[in-house]
C-alpha cells in the first residue's frame, strides 16, 4: 500500500486553514461588536485594538497547539 503522506498532510492543512479562517472571522466580528466602541470610548486607538485582537488570536492558537501536543505525546 502506497500512501502519499505529503499530499494527505497538504489536504488536512487546507481543511484546518479553512476552519481556522472561519473561526477567527466569527471571533473577530463578535469581539469587535462587543468591545470596539467601549475601547475607543476609553481613549484607546483602533490600531491598539487590532493588536489586542491579534494577541488574543495568537494565544488561542498557541493553546490549541499545546493541547494537541499534550494529547499526542508518546509515553
């Protein structure tokens, strides 16, 4: 049996990328709707809000990677 691991990995990457894009888009819309006007009213800048959103997304992705690594550790 011959399985093209690279092709299978690329296919999975595309699916994960699509799912991640959809989830981050949904998060961004919801987060912005809930927080953006309060953020600006508090005197912060829009660019700072973008940095905050990016930091939240980065932390969430790192948590997912860590969970995956922990779940797949070989004893």
